C-alpha cells in the first residue's frame, strides 16, 4: 500500500511492529504533530489501540477486515475523536460478509458488538441449499 501511494505522489508514513521502535516512534510523532493535512499513515493493528493524535484523523480505511467486532470498533475509533466527525471505510471480501452484516445490524439497532461472531464463513443462500 505504501509503495502504491508513494508511486502516485501521495505522502505516507508507516507504523507497524516490524519497524524498529525508534523509526516507529518517529513516524508516530511526525503524523501526530502534523499541521494542516497530515500524510497518510499506513498501519497494522498495532495502531488500533492507544494512539492519540493532535491532528484530526478524518478517515480510517481497513484494507483487511478485522476478525471480530471489538477490533472493528478500535480501528474505527482512530477517527472522529473528541467530538469530531470521521469516516471508517472497510474493504470486504466474501468471507467478511457475515461479521460485516452483523456489525451493521448491531449499529443500526443499538445492539451489542461484544457478542458478535467472528465467523468468516461465507453465508449460504437459500438457493445454494439442495
């Protein structure tokens, strides 16, 4: 993702567990202290919890859909902090549909996300059953 965006003249920073701690800390500081439009932060789930930025994070785009609803909430929670608005976008594969639909229903109805299944099974349609 980082290489693709850079090749298309989009400024990026990386934040993941395979980076040496000092480089990861430098990326975090550069992103967190950005004024104006910050660079795109390419991150793994390592960034899903515990990071607080001075800059507004307007979008979170999940390239790999999380395995459970709690991780979805933590990833999405990087945006729209302190009363600000933000957008979380999830790219889905067929195997993500069960959990994604369950999350969507729970959010729409005010249901609990803690109890949602992390099943990655592709739902069978009635027409698929013999």
